[in-house]
C-alpha cells in the first residue's frame, strides 16, 4: 500500500454536474498522527446536499470544497490503524470522510461514530436505510410532521433515498400516502411500495390539479425534498393547520443563485400552515430510535430498501451526476471494491 486513490473536484459545475467535474488522482498513502485513525473506506453515500458544497459561495451549512480538494460525503469505513482512544482496528465507523480508498479521521471529524454492523445487514445499508436517509424519513415524519394514523401524507421524490423509506413508514403508521415522482417507472415503484395515490409530475398537465385529484380532502403533512414549483403546488392543496417538513429543495440545487420562486406563500397565512426547516444532525437524540425502527422494519418485512449501487471508486463522479439529474431510484450508494488499491 504505497498510494491512495482519491476523487477530487476538477472544476465547479455549471448547472447539473458532469463527470468531467471530478478527477481520480493518486496520492501518497496517509500516515496517521497521535489522535487519528486510518480508515479503509467501504461505502459512500451520494446525497444531493453535496451539490451545495461544489459552489464557491457561503449559502451552505458546510464550507465549499476547493478546486483540487478531495470530495467528501457521509461514509462507512473500517479502522485499519488507530492512534485515537476508543477506536481499534476492525471497528466500523461512519463520518464525513473523503471519496478515497483510505481516509484519516480524528475526534473532530464531522459526525464520526462507531457503528455496530449487524451480520444480517449489508454494509451499504448503513449510509442509506440504516443511515441518514432512513433516519431523516422517520425523524422528519415523527418529529417535524407529527404524522399520525389517518393523516394524508404527501411525499415528493417518493422513490428516492429518503422518500422510499418515508412512504413505507407513513403507510406503516396508518397514514394515507400520496407519492409524487418523475416518470412512469418511478410511479410504478411508488405504487409497489404502498402509495395509495401517485402523481407523476412529468406527465401531469397541472401539478396542482393532479395533487388535488390524488387528495381531494387536502394534505395534512407534506414531506418536501424538492421545493420550488412542487412546494408551490402543494401549498394550494394543504389542509388548514397542515405541516410541511422542509427537508430539502433539490429543485434549486443545480442553480443556487437563481432559486425557483414561491408564488403561493400567502397560503401559509391563509391556511395557518407550519413550515419547518429540518436538518437531521440537529435531532441526534431521536436517531437511535429511528435506526431501531428501520432495522425492525427490514426484519419484519414492512420496510424494503432499494439501492442504486455502483461498485468501485472510479464510478463515484458519474454516480453523483446520475443522482443530480434524477436518474436514480432508491438510495444512490457507491460500494468500494476492496480488491482495488490494496
Ligand atoms: N434535511 C436533512 O437532514 C436531509 C437529509 C437527507 C436528504 N435531504 C434532502 O432530501 C431530498 C432528497 O434527498 P435524497 O438523498 O433522498 O435524494 P433522492 O430522492 O434519492 O434523489 C433526488 C430525487 O429528487 C427528485 N428531483 C426533483 N427535482 C429534481 C431536480 N430538479 N433535479 C434532480 N432531482 C430532482 C428526483 O426524483 P423524481 O424524478 O421522482 O422527482 C431525484 O431522483 C434532497 O433535497 C436532500 O437534500 C435532507
């Protein structure tokens, strides 16, 4: 092991990212200092939030990645060498790590934690259904949306990483679920996952009318990962006192200087709506219970997960581009090929 491969940001995307924005490079194998661990990367979570770190502005909650800087993501790895108390070789760890074969972490690494990997669960699940995506779905519905049996819950990006868990959990707790997706294949999967009604916004002449047809009585809780036009259409379909879980606004991520406008904001007042911004990492105390819910769901069978998986570090950039152009279904995850780089 004399070199370490890493994916760096080659150029800043203009609009949707393209594979040429990323470059695979070789660097010397890192040597750890006191207080650090050396981690063999195992699974990298591809998430829309990463798009915000590729722009050189201060609009995000993490600092931008520099040109030539190593790409980063919430990831799973295994400790191979430790000079940090409490961590030993063989431990599984999750944190904000680099897109690389081997990464160095320390006590200040964002979200660093040891993970108990169940033998019956694939390691990639720990950045998806058993990681931030699954937990965001459960904590968002329970704590922000306060969804309960009998509620009508609308979910956008309904067969995406967060959405497909949210759909199944909302069904599990007795809600009526309206899934909003782009395209007929995604609509078919949304029905298979248990959506009571599905809106394919790409084929609907009017998004607002299509939502009304799917939920004539109105929406109690809207789980919003998209923002923009879809949120606007939903505002005109919310019930009085409805709750909107503002989880993401992907409709604006590829052009953060020109976010799509909201024309129906008056409905927030007129319908006395609650719109609450939500970042999972501020709700750490609810994460263990959400994780247990997802593990139970997978074992009991009321929850199934879909992965859009690529294997091998060289595919990381292309996979992220697929995610940001809406071409993935389920959790976009990169699994490291352990036969590479060793
Ligand atoms: N707040 C938090 O703590 C937190 C945590 C995780 C994720 N999130 C947010 O939740 C949302 C979903 O994240 P995810 O990881 O589950 O991703 P994802 O849903 O797996 O992938 C993104 C999906 O968004 C939809 N989409 C709608 N408009 C789009 C556009 N203009 N460009 C690209 N895709 C578009 C596409 O589905 P359709 O084709 O079906 O529309 C696409 O497949 C994102 O906004 C993300 O930032 C927030």
